[in-house]
């Protein structure tokens, strides 16, 4: 396993010199501001009327710590995300180990996640931090399967504190609470951890109103129906009705989530480890597929969870992580400007990528439906034999 980790790190180091537009326009500017304004004390300025950042405070803590180390901004920012790549692979290993305790499969699952193109590119090439919230979200799934609800909700709180995209998996908590697998009181750990991580910024002088509304402001930043995300909106031409379509998309997502939740709860589905993984995976694909204004990298959580789901149900789902990874990876390329053919980015038909993601979603939904029906069949057989 040590050799696998060292190889994964070597692959990432090769990409460290690349400077993405997000790094140049946002991350480097945030780092420079913190560096030149006193390190941690500068974090409060991120949430003033002219705040220098649109991220929540916990990521800025990591960036402030980085300014006190003898390491360059580009390398340091990428190393933060790479460190969470390792945690991401660790929780993938642990979750699969719960399914296959005496097998080589957990090691393979961790290695596959570590070498996923979108995982490696997101941190080492792009300099993005999606591995942070995803690692904590996987920790939450792990503790849900272990029936450790307080730990699970605390990890989901950590995930949400770093990125709003953690909401893609939060419907799982609602389902498990309604099924009485998760005590309602443990859900308080999610906002408690979130607020606890914001507290240092408040003590440093950050505006409470600006700090606590950082995510609501993020949702107003982009008005496009899709930002290269392989989602439903690749087939929609907004015209003059973009605002109506955005609102309709949010409402549609809410209706679908409520309908699926109600169907599971009414059936009184027993939340086995396999079903928890299937519900988490479905949620991680479904929400960014239906919600408007999604970026291409918002399927990151789905990239990882589909790998885990494939190890839980290989006969049905072995091809799903391939489909999701292909769709996500190709969606990355236009933004990153990665050259594949004669110095030009290969032209992509995003409708095809969206279709591939839709097929993956349908396959996971069908697998979940079949698994839930299997439980119904067993229960019916027991009733008939009684």
C-alpha cells in the first residue's frame, strides 16, 4: 500500500506547476491578502463588506496556516488538497472493508479512488479543494454504516463547513432519521460543528451576518443553468426564461427528493450498509444532475461514491463508476485547457456527457429499487411462512 501511495503522490507532483484560472484569479489572491495582512488576523476581512474571499472560514484557516510555512502558495494550496486525497482514499478503504472484511478488495477500492483522474486533477492540477468536503462526507457515511450517529453527523457538519456541495448527500440523513436509524437529536451535531468552526473567525472580528450567509451569496454568483456540468440543463435552451427555469429546477429537485424519501419511508426499508451506500450514491448523482447552476466538478462526490457502490454491488454496478468518471473527466477539460490533440482541446458534445450521467443515475436508481424490493420479497416470504 505504501508503494501505491508514493506513486499517487508522484503522479500529483508532476502536475503541481500548472496554474489554473481559479488559482490565478481567486486562490492566489486570497493567499496574498492573508499573507500581507497578518495571517490569521486577516481572516475577518474575508467577511467584510468588501470581503476578499467567497469561501467559508475553515478553508481560510488552512490557507492562513500555510502563510506561516516556508512553502510557496501554489505548492502549499495543492498540498492541502492532496492531503485530503489520502483521507478520501482511507475512508473509501474503510467503507469497502465493512463489506469485504477479509479480502483484497478494500485496498483496491482505496487505490482506485486515489488514482481517479478527477480526484488527482482536482487537487494537484486544478488546486481545488473538493477532496476536503468529500473526505468528511465519506467519514459520515462510514460512521452511519457503523451505527455511530453522533460521529456521522459531526463529520457531515465538517463537510458542510468546508463546502456547500456537501448538501448533495444530506438527504440521506433525513431518510435515516425518518426510518428511525438516526436519532433526531443527533442531527444537531451538523449545525453545531458548522458553527463551532466559524467561531474563530467571529472571534477575530468577522461580520456574523456576512459569515453566516456566505453560502447564500455563493448561490447568487452564477446565473447560468449549467457551467459545463453534465446535467439535465445541457438539453435546455434558457432564452429569456433562465430565472424561471432556475427556480423550476430547484423546485423539481425538491419534489423528486421528497418523493423518493417518502417512497423509502412508506416501505419502511431496512437501512442495511448496502442500502445506505446506494442511497448516498443516488443522492450524490441526482442532486447535481437536477439542480441548476452546477459546475463540472460538482459530481466529485459521485465520482468517489460510485466506486464504493461498485465494490458493494459489483454485478450490477461495475460499469457505473466508469460512466460517471468519463463524464466528469471530459467535462473538466475545456475549463482546464488540457491539450490532447495537436495543442487543441478536443471538442466535446456536452449533451452526450449529460446522457452518460443520466444513464449512470438510472442504473443506480434501478439497483437501489431492486435491492429495496428484495427486502420486501424476504419480508413477504416470512409472513407467508408464519
